[in-house]
C-alpha cells in the first residue's frame, strides 16, 4: 500500500512539474545581413505572431559556406543575393523551392519580384523572392576627391593611402568593367572569364599601395570615412546614404560605366524546420510600413510596393541625389552566377590579398 501511495504521489508531482513549465516559444532562425532584421521589427513580429526571431548575421559567401556544411540545416530562412542561388543550389542542393501561394505577392514591386523569380528558377521551381535591392560602386567625399568617378580613379597616385575596398567579387567585377571588359557577357565562356578577372585582379594588386585598409564589414568603412582616414572606397550605396546623413559632402557615386545592381532575396534552406514561420516573416516585413523601418535601418531600398514613400526624408534625398534616372538606366544587374565561377574569382582575390 505504501508503494502504491508513493507511486501516486510521484505521478502527481510529475504532472504538476510538467504543467508548471511553460511551452517553449516558437522560433524563426534567420540567416541574414546586418540591419535586415532591426530589433524594433523583431519586437513587432513577436507581438503579432508570438514567434521569436534568432538572427545570425552573415554575407553571401558565409551563407553558402554555412548551409553547404550542414546540407541546408540550422536555419529556417536565409537571404542570399539573387545571383548567388542558382550555382550553389545546382552544386550543393542547399535550398528548397518556395511555395508562392503562401506569399502575399501583391505586396511586392512586380518587376523586382518577377526578376528574382526568373533568376532563381530551376526546373520550373522558384528558389528566391526579392527583399532589398541596391548597388555597388563608389562612396566618395566629394569635397576631398571630386574627380573620382571610376574604379580606376581609386588608383590615382594622389590618393595613395586614402582609399579602401572590400576584396570580394563586386570590387573585382567593378574593376573589370572599368577596364572596358564585360564580365557578365563572358559568364558562359570560362576561358574568357578567367582572362577578364586576371586582368582585373592585376589592376587591384597594382592599386594596393593606395589602400589604407580593406574593409570587411560596413562598420569598418563607416569609421574610416568618418575619421577622414579614407576619402573614397568601393562600397554599397547604403553606406554612402548613411554617411550622407551625417556629412553632405559624402555620398554614393555610381561609376561612370554603371553601378553593379543586386537584389537580396528570401530563400528557404533545404532542411529548415519552420517554413510556416519563414512565410509569416516574409509577409510581415513586406508590409510597406514595416519595410520602411528596415530600409531606414539598412539604407537599402525594399521590393515592398509603396515603402519608398515612407522612408526618412534624409535617406530619400540621398537616394535621389545619387540616382537620377540616367544613372538608374545604366545599372548593370548581377545575373545568376554559373557554377564554378566563384571559385575562379576566389583564387584571383586570394592572390591580390597575398600580394602575388
């Protein structure tokens, strides 16, 4: 009898303990860029859905590396650029198709949505939809370096030790265009592409004496530009817009041959465990008022229809100054990168970094 009573007491204690522990909150694991998931937006999303957001800050190369290492596990939603989906998906199978019926497509600017659907489609299935877009080009203190209009200008002897860049593919391809090549047109010819990036890499190596430091994150460049150590750099337009809000002499300058245009997407990792939360996040942040909050934080404009009317006046002014219609017309949009090209680029950039 004592054993029976003890068993009953034990069972009751177990039930009470189980009911006393609150259910674990649902979580969205987001692999994204800096400032793409501001705390204020995460808070609003939690209030609206009850879902927590766990943010891991990354970039294109790191996203591919992380997802490749796990076969597409560890995250529920990633944000690669639209040109960085086709190759990695073909090679490594790190994403799963998007169910467009679960996305409120009416929230998107149609042209940007269609562009990413086209550029991320494999065998009739779509692997990415548009989020933020922008360009890579030059950020310049126009008072101190008024003549910088091209990547080649960063190499002028008078700017020795006063410029910066990030040793990634936008700098390599930007220099290729500045030298008169069209690397995008050579995507289907690996021998020709190798010739082009070798020439661009040689010019970047020649420019090293002018580089104060290579930046790796936007904060690096912001600090160097604010201090005046660096007066011009290869950079994203969003960095120029942020600095312009503090110093009107500094802004993004599209290279004379055209800025390189990118679109960052929403993509579902192959082994993500919470697709439903991912779709909820996409539909939430593409609402114009929420999208405008992200634009103000990131400095890049959104594919959310109508969000551009809700951003801060300073950001709107900087954008209009940097991108009159004739500059927008010359943007060179990154096409999908064929498998194997990034490895070729990486070897060239490694040589530049090593000084070979």
